[in-house]
C-alpha cells in the first residue's frame, strides 16, 4: 500500500517477490543431473529450456518455481539481476 494515498502499489509487491527469489537463489542448488550442485541461476538457458520442451516441465515445489523464474529471466535477456549473487557455477 502506498502510505500517502492508501492505494495498492504493485511495484512494492514485485520488489518483495524479486527479493524473495534472489534470496532463495543464493542458497538453492541443482539437486540432480548434469549440473548437480550448481547454483540454479548459473544453469544454462538451453538446459532449462529442455525441461519445458520435454513435456513434464519443471519439478514441483520451490525448486521448480526458482528454475522457472531463472528460465524466464534468461529468456527475456534480464539475467543481469543475478550479477550480485556471487560466483558463477559450482563451488562447495
């Protein structure tokens, strides 16, 4: 809600959602497959697109939500939002 007008401000909600996605992407890693233990935000677009094309889609739960978020972010050319998340790829 906007403090001055008392109206709903969708940008506030969007900022909160983005912050939640980015906070989780700092933690979540791919739990299986070729990119096991890689940060989700470092997964190649082609790999994420494979989940869409194969028909089953992304996994259930928060993992799938985050993978889908990364996929759409990369598809739109907006992966700059991941630049502050840290090192690229696998690290223990």
